[in-house]
């Protein structure tokens, strides 16, 4: 297994979230996010990002939204999937490996910058395996009532340390360090 903790960049779960805890609305709708959050709202986040590791579902939603001027340049894009698409996307590298290898591969491409983790399932896998350094959440002033929750019910407790909050217009950005738990040794 590769050492995913090497390098200077951090592994960051990046999320926009409704006030009631949803990262996507019913039917995985994410268009509501761009009513409040634009790529230039927090330019320091984009500047610090060298690569993105995305779940297949999030990739498909982003593809459907491609015509809505929601561009975000977070560097090299990697999509973790069980089945790569029949027609490759030249802007994306599809990975079919385990989560540790996917993080190591994408982190290597980040060139010392941060690796952003996007997608509920991929983020939960990274959190469960202790691969995440930071969680960045954009809290948006909307109640969705239903959709994709911030984390699945199967995710165990993870302790966080708040270290920053910033307001930009109607959006509040919260940042947390993930407190690393001692991983059980395999004997």
C-alpha cells in the first residue's frame, strides 16, 4: 500500500451543504448550489487544489450540468468507479483500484497541492480509512428537506477540530481538521 500521508498537500473533503445537511437534493440535484456558490467566491481554495478525486455518481451529475457554466478548475480529475464509461473522457482519468491507491495516485498528480475529495461515497470511504486531513464545508442558506446526506449512517464517529470560518455573501465556509485516530495494527 502506498503512503498517502506523504507530500505537502492535504487530502480535503470539499462539500457544499444545505443548512439541513444535504449535499445534493432529491434526484441528486446540485443546481441549487450554484445559486449561492460560484468558483470565484473562495479563490484561495481553487488555488490550493492540485487534483480532485471524484465518485462516479458526482461525475455523472457534473456531466449533466456541464452546460450551466459551473466550471471549476481543481486540477487533474480522477474518477473512482467499478466500471469506466465505454467512451473515455480525455479530461478525466478513471480509476478502478481500491480507495488507498486512488488517493495515492490522485495525490501524486496534485503536485504538492491539496487533493479534493468530491462525492458522498468516496468521501465516506476516505474518512473511514483515515485518509482525510481536512473537511471544508460551504453552508448554503437553503433547506432542501430531502436528498443525499452529508455522510451515510454507516460512518462511524470522527472527531474534528474547527480551525476556520469565513463568510462570503450568503455562504459560510467552515473548515475542520480531522483528528487522526490510531489505526489498529494488523497482527
